[in-house]
C-alpha cells in the first residue's frame, strides 16, 4: 500500500491564504471604530484626534457573509442554478457570533468552503491510483487547538502561519520557514489555451454543440471567450474554460453511448 502525507489544513488553520489577512485587518479597523466611539463617549480628545483622520479615509465594511456573490458565469446560464445552502454554517453561526471575523471565515472555509472541495478532489485522485492520502494537520485535536488560538498567533510581524513557522524553527531551512510569498499549485490549462491550445479552444466555441447548448447562451459565451483568447486575458479564459470543457465532455459521453440495439441486447 502506498500512503502519502499531505499538508491540507495548514493554511486554513493558521491563516495562510492571501485573503486571510484582509479579514484580520477589517476586524482591526472595526475595533478602532469601537475605540473611537468609546473615546467620544468619554470625551478623550487625545485618542479621538489621532483616530478620526485615519478612520475618515477608511471605508465601511460589510459584515461577514459566506453566501457566494453572483459571478459572470451565472449571467450566461439558460437554467437557474441551485441556490447555495450551508446547513452546518446555519447551525453553528450563532455560537460563533462573538468570535473574530477571521475565525468565523476560517470555520466556514474548513466546514463548507474551500477545504471540503479540495479534500474531495484529492481523495478521488488518490483512490483512483490506489494511494491512501493522510492529512496530519486535520487531526481533530490539532484543529480544535488551532480554532482556540487568537488571531495574533496566526498573523504577526507581517507573516501568516506565525505559530506554525515558530514550531518549525530549526527543522525547516530558514529560507523556507520565513518565506512570505505564497506558492500554490498553478493551473497551466489557462496558459495552454492562450498558447498551443488556442485553436482547440476556438474550434470548441464555434461548434454546434457549444452554440446551441441548452445550459448556456452559446453565442454570448463565444464572444466573451474569443475576446479573452485573442487578448490572452487569463481571467476571461478562466471563466470560459468550464464551458469549453463541458462541451468536450458531453461530446465524449455522446460518442461512448451505446446505440439502442446494443442496449436492448444487453438488457436481454
């Protein structure tokens, strides 16, 4: 048996993704607003004079809401997408109401957001190749401990995953342990579509199956996709790729489907 050790969960539990500091900063700004309100109520002019100019230039932030916003993809669909439902979040959100914004976001992300999706895809890939995948960071005891930690244990001195970096001092090379640049897993398909697979993509969006799809507005998506491909606009290509992929998959399934006589013979 082949067993792999994966690092899933480390970024979620110790605020390692690029968007995590945003939630921590928003929380800090809201705390400053509360401090200013308290100073105004008490007439503490020194604090107010320092905070007022700073807060005046900062925008108002909406409360944390995990509901996905409409995307350009939804605008070109011919069918109504199923609404997003988050039963775990709906049940647990009241108990998290007094926790900071970052912790609430990470809780949602680990239970019904990014992490379950990643784990599902990795598990399928591992099982398809006879590999047992293990994620030590997702041990329930470690997760419980991480959720109990304050934000300062995760983001400090300009670095994310602070407590994890400190725990690995003397174990990892310092250049790796202290590196601040996030290195993910790049998806090359978008660059391929802008390069060697451009003709493949253009042929796909010009096909009858693509243009007359019952699921999406083919001509509208074609215009959007052609512009993105010709301009090598990676964001536009990323939006167009699911439609191209779905078209090719449906054609493959149609080609593999046995004819009626074969189905009847199999049934007999």
